[in-house]
C-alpha cells in the first residue's frame, strides 16, 4: 500500500464540458465575444457554414439527455453507528448529466415507521449534512426526488463515493437503514471489531465498527473505524486471514473531527497484492492500547459473500464433559458463493494429537467430516487443508451450528476440548446438573450435562440435556429462578424416543426480550424430575 499525492481523476458534468467546448470553438471561428457566455443559446459547434451550424444546433436540442443511474442497497449495517434491523430497501438514483439534475425513487412500503429520507453528503463511515430530500407527495409509499439541480462540487463528491441515502424512522430518528451511492468500480465493506477476533482472544469491553470503500478504477481506499470503551494508542491494517497474525500494511491517523475515529491517510492506494487480499478476506484492522499493545480489538474485513465464524473450545462442550484445564479458540471464514472454507484453531494447555470437524449439533457426537492438519511452525495451531470446499447443503448445516471441532489428546482420545462452530450472534452455553443444586439439596448418584445454543439477538434457543444414572427420569423443564431459588416452569423438555437419558427442547423455541435478558443473567435452571424425587432429582443453573 502506498500514499499518493495525485488528485482523483473525476469526470465533470457533461453540460459544463459543452459550455467550455462551445466557448473554445467560438474563439476559433472569430466569435470571441461568446467565449464566456453560459447561456443555452450561445454559439453552437464549429461548421463550414452558418446553415450547417443551425442544423447542428437543432439536432442537439432534440437528442436524448445523457443519464447515469445508480442502484443503492440500504441496510442497517451501513449506518453510523450500525443498526441491528431486519429492514432494508433499494433506491434508484439518476443523474441527468446533460441538464445537471438528480432524480431518485425509493419504495418504502415494506419499511415501517418511516418519517423522512434524504441524500446526504458524507464518505463511508461518517455522517454528513442533508443534500437533497425525498418526498412521499403521493402518499403511496414511494419516496421521490423530482429533479434537483446538482453543482459541480456535488457531482464530484458523488463520483468519489461521498453521497449516501438515509432513511429515518420513528425508532431510529438519525437513520435506520443507509446505503452509500457507488459507481461500478466501488465496493463497500462494513465490519465489526472485538476482542474475540484477536489471536489469542482478549477479554475487553472495547468494541468497534469499521467502514471501507475501495475504488478499483484508481486503487483509492477510504476507511473509517469507530471504537468505544477503550483508549487506542495505534491502529493498523494487517495482512492475514482470520485466526492468524500478520504484518502491518498501513498505519492510521486519529480523525481531527470525530472522537474515537481512526482513518487511513487521504489518497491511500492499495497495491495489487493487497487488493487480492481484500477480496479474499485476508485483511484485518487491529486497534492497539497500552493494556494490550499487540491489539485489544480486531476486525476482519469481509467482502460480500463471506461469513466469519468465531468459537471457543472447552472441556464442558465435550459429550460427556471432561475435567481439564485446556481451552481453545477457533476462527473460520466461508465464502458462501463458492463454499470455500478456511479454519484456524488454537489449543492451549494441552498436547493435541489430532483435530477434526465433526457433523452434529450441540450435546451430540457425530462422525468426522474434515480432518485438520497440525502447523509445524506454530505450536498449538491446527488448520484445515488448503482448498477445502463445501457443498451448498453442508454449508447450510455448518452456518446453522450443525458442526463442531474436536481436539483429541492421549489422555482424552475421544476429545479433550470441543467447540460448536457458530456464526453471528449465536452463543454456546454449557452447564452441569447435580443433586447438590436442588433446593433443598438431594443426595443422588445421578448427574447430567446441559448444552444450549442461543441467538442473543432473536432469542432462538436450542437445548440438549444428557443425564447419567437416572433411568427413571419422568420429566424435565426449564424453570425461572436464580441459583438457590425455586421457580415456575417456563418450558418443557421432551425425552428422546430411543435414548431415555436425552432430553431436548421442542423445535422453534424463541424467547421474548425480557425472558432472553433474564436467561443471560443466569435467571433460569433445568430441573429433571423422577418418581423418587418428584420436585427434582438433579438441577443445573443455565449460566451465560
């Protein structure tokens, strides 16, 4: 990557070119007095006679205007800061380059709570002033801009990727969905930064959001990253895939205008190797602090079609759970268009002898799907083979949490640490069940392991409970109540038809916001009942 001092090559408005050209021709034909005339009736193009000049002028007035159109996708991810929303929209923006006018149309009938929509001036990852306003004059849900004049400076900002469409709603008055207006050579990448993405992971309250625009016509890069709950000392772009640390590609500067914003220097250009890395999800942003000089939060820059999967490996996820101080961290990216998968997994406090991806959900053991290879240069690093791909059906199963990574050792040949491979807002919760947790405590040899997969945004919940030494279990429920407190039943679990020691939640369970918040604060427990202990023989607090 290098920094260029050359100015961007921007195409001026067509009508301005015509005026300048007309003036130059007038000088050549002796009509110098018309050189500065901006009127539409000024001298026409140079001809051999006044008659042909008149014919040319008539033809010019009858010709079709030169139009340039843009299709703009609006989503919450492009808003600053990002908005978690399922709403989206598509806008059509057209520039009449002959007359210097902008028109636009956007159907917002499927977007609830709309109270305003605008085109703003502002680069990706920054908020800017309103430039043009949409109107729903016909009250049909189709918002329009009906021919507003565009200045040369505004046009140059548009071509540089510095216009965006913003839709404001009652819930998000500053904007719920947003879309940068892009030329055919420009792409936008929005990504999040977290301590979980660091290698190794960092426990921190800090987080960030990054917004990148790349223009392949000139190699220009615009990148703005917002950070919260930390004091950054440096920021860089590095070259490496998820789960690996790489060299610095470019350093950043603190924004002089916005606190907590880091930017690449103006006129930053990507080299060919870095462009290839960008489109293969091999660039990441790293934010350094005094407490974590190697990086406190990190964000992999994901091109369109890529998914990032982060997961912990622990003894508690093994089925059954094992007692070990070992732990691990897994990082994966998948190209959802090609099925290409890359995965790096690190083990700590153990000597792994093998590692595999298995096909099974939480709380269940499954067959090996892909074997990993040990990296000979970095201790504890295991990787899937190069050029590993997945069929669409297998890929869908992976993204729904249907695979896990298992690391084996001599002491635990069936697996010492395990991690369910999950994407986005899905978290894995594990908990032990025992008679000692009952209120009052129960003396029993029965015990159990609980496994839950929770979508922390939508409240979707999957749960499996495996019991041991409890062949007479008669019922199992999730109850509301903190540790040491008995509470009412929230949900019932169903016993497996073949294996009586396995209990599962029915499908399609979704918690409302108050219940989800309570669950995440350890406000629920699982209770397994038996004829000898109808109030519960073993219990496990669901801990997040």
